[in-house]
C-alpha cells in the first residue's frame, strides 16, 4: 500500500474528528441513533460490502431465506453504528456509567476458575469475535475486573491511531502492536495474566490452520493457541452483545478452554484453535445480527478449492 501524503493523513483525521466531535456533543442515545442511521446507509451505498455480507450469511445460515439474510446484514451495519456512537461517548465515561452500560453475566464457576488461574500465575486470553461491541467489552472489563493489554494492528493513519488509542486506554487498558508481538504478548500473560485478542478474521495460510466455522473450513489464526501453549494460559471466548430489551450491553462468554497438551505441537495447536473457534461460533449464533458479516472470513481456501468471493 502506497504511503499516504501528509495532506491525505490530515484530511482523513479532520473527517474523523468532525464525526466524533458531532456525535460526542450529543446525548448518548442521540449519538447512537445518528451513528446507526449513518452506518445503515452503508448497506445501500456499498454494494461490494453488501454482497460479501449476503454471501457469508448464505454460508452460515443456509436454512434461512433471502429476506432473513437481508435483515441480518442490515443489523450488522446498524451494529457498526452502535460501536461508533459509543466510542464518541468514551471521553464522558466514568466507572459508574460503564457499570450501567454493560452487565457482565459471568458464570460464577467460570469466574472462580479465572481467579484461580491468575492466583497460580497462569494467564487468561480473552478471545473476542467482532461481535456486538468489542470496544465496550475491553473498556468495561477494565472497571469490572482489571485493565487488560490487547493486541491490535495500528491504523495506517497515525493521527487517527493516536485518537483511538487515547479513547481505548482511558481506564488503563494497553495496546500491543500485533506485528511481531509474540514475545511481548507472552511476557504480558506471564506478568499481568490477562490479554485480549480479536481472533475471528481470515488468516493467511502461513499464520493459520483450517478449522470448521459454520460448517465450512476457515483459515484461522493460530496466535491464541500458540500463546496459550507457550505460556500455559487458558482461553476464554467472550463478547459484549447489545441487549435491546435491557437497553445495554451484556458480557457473555463460552467455555474456558485449556490448550492441548499431547506434546505434538501441530496437533495441539489445531485442537485448541478448533475449540475456541467453535465457542466463537456459538456466540455469533446467539447474536447473528451483531457480527461483522462484511469481512471476507472464508477468503483463504484450502488448496484446490474455488474462491468464495
């Protein structure tokens, strides 16, 4: 990708600041409404993204009809607006407002398990899909339990990157550059015991393995599995899904996953990746209108298979 000019960088930043500034001065509900209205237009304006979403939904839910696929795709676009709207309100956030914004529904047995692991010096990797509001999940966990370090690839606009980092780190969360991050992430798990990873995107064959995802092989990053094996950590799939009835987010999770320990590294990585991906799929099935269906999740195909998109 060609390097952006200084003018282009500043122009993009000005646009983002304008949107965030406008949404930020609005009351929260008005900001969410305006942002969701804006991103909902994307369904009609961006035909390429719409096609990707509908293709993915046909793969994931072949039993649903076209109208149902369309409604889920539109919901996915609306969900992006909720994320944007909530982030615009982060500068106003307090511990009290976050406790009202998200309710973590953690199974007491799982939370006891989590605390025991940390007391034993073993790390926990919170693996979240791009489901619901992953920004609120990390933000809320900082006040519910403790701040976490999280893996993220820096944006290609340094000014926008600086803005987003300032919002995300308000309550002590810390970003780790996803590029060449293995040593740093392993140290964080050993010393701090908690790491957040978004691990539901398409991976390059050199960085992933094929595991079932909605019944179709999907190339999935081996990063969480390798880190868990290397540091003797567990993996807890989790998301912050919007609950329309409650009018706030709910933090829900899957089963705690312990990495394979057969001694066969390749087999253990495959088994662990398959296990957390299955839990991620269960979460998406619970809240299908809140996943990022516009991502080309099945882009990388096994040798000999035709392209999906």
